[in-house]
C-alpha cells in the first residue's frame, strides 16, 4: 500500500475546519455539478507516449509567465473569501506563493487591499470583472496599478453569475464586513452599478491594456475561434477555463478545450494557460505538452491555506512541482519546453464515465 498524497487529504481536513456553508461554496459547481465533476477525470483520461534514451539527469522547471520568472509552471488562481479560510487571507496566500517562487492571481473581490498585497512583494495579477458602472472598474484598475499588479486577468465567462443550488445558510450569510470587496472604491453605489457587464466585446481588451499599461490575460476561453479573437484584439494571454465548473454547467472540461485553443494560437505571441481540475504532476505535464505555458490551481490552494496557512500553500505548490519534475524525467524531457503534443494521446473517456469527443 502506498502512502496517501498529502494534497489528497486537504479537502477533508479543510472541511473539518470550515463552516459547512463555506466548504460547500469553495467546492461546489453550478446547477447539477456536471462540469465540476468531470474536471479531474478529464485530465486523468490522457495517456502518455514517453521518450527514452534521453539525458534527464538535470530537470529544470523554471519558466516565465508574461515575462515574470517562476520556479515552476504552477500558479495560484484567484478566489474570494480567503479570510474565512485563514485570518490573514490573501496575505497568507501571498506569503506561501512567494516562498514557492510562483505568481498569485488576486480576486477583484479580495479581502485585502491592492496596496497591502503589493507591499508583500509577491508577483500578482488582478482578476477583473468589468462592471456595468465603468467608473468603479476604472478606479479599481488605477488602484491595482498603484499596488503593483503585473497583469490584468479579464474574466469573460460571467455576464451573470452561474446558478448555485444551495439549501440553507450560504457563505454570504456568514461573511463579515472586510472579508471581501476591500478594493471597492468609496461611493454611493447601487446594486446595478456592481453587476457584471453583459455588453462586452473584444474592444475591452485594448481598453484595459491602454488604461493600465499592463498585459491582459483573458480568462474563460473554451473555443479556438474565441481565443483567436482575443489574440487579434491584443490579449497577451488566454486562460482556458470554465470557471471551475461554476458558470455554465455542462461546459466542456478544460482538458478537452485546451488542444483546440493552443492550435488556434500557434505561431502567435499570445501565451496559453489552463486551470480546472489539475491535481497531479501528470495532469500538469499533459497540459504543458498540449500547449499551456503554465497551469493555475484554485481549490487545492484554498484547502492548503485553510489547513496549513502560508506554509501549507508553499507545500502544495512545491509538492506539485516535485511531481512534475518526476513525471518529466520519466517522459524523457528535461524541461517543460521539450514537451510536445505527440507525447499525449486521449485515453478512453468511456472508462471514466466521460463522453467521447
């Protein structure tokens, strides 16, 4: 019997520490939970064709993401309500990410100010919802630039929030003032001002880049044609994402969507990232081979923060990087740049209860 992976124990351990409504909020998908339920199994369905007789005596995982050096191609996805997981919230997450030599995605609904996060020195990217009231969005952008954001992550899959089928108390009933929305500028805002914009076009990408002077990564892309439209509009990166299965339920998995997006952007300068269900070094290797420059992990970071604070986040990222290093060695590749699509083939989705593509 093998030793259970630490990362596999985290959700259960976090569930013991979190209020039930918060644990449910972190783990749940939208509607019937189809997309969230398929995410990890979709990565596990891939099979490898490893190379042999290659020099893998030294494995180097280092790379850059939008020009920022990272120790390994494993980044932390943005998420809200981190101050319920840990009293220091995003500051603890930032400390863990910095110690692992990674990049932090910061939710625009964060419970930590941009200035306070920037003072930690961690490389961070702002995840942004463009709001109906563009003045609020502009003021948030200006504050993020002043706080040292390295990129804007434009979320495009949320013209409305996906339906959650909760019963009883929800995380919003438990949240205290200051645990989220710390970067909402002062003003007499009404609910309609804070609603997500539902009239966006590719032009918003250029507007964000011009307003901030920062690269814009577009998050929520599942189609090659949409990826190309984003690149043509000036996106520095796209993030293949179905919002952790929290938006349109029944959306295809990111493992299925990634090859088409990567192919559409081949030969361009637009970088490709992916999130959703990535839990093992083998999953990361498949993603990199299929065209991603790096991956984002979301829920594992929340579980690690809940269980172990900043050191837990560092351990989670380090463990995944160590697994990736081991997997690369077995694949016959010494660095991520040597991974190519021919190393990966689709397995039989039927064996895992997944549909055939």
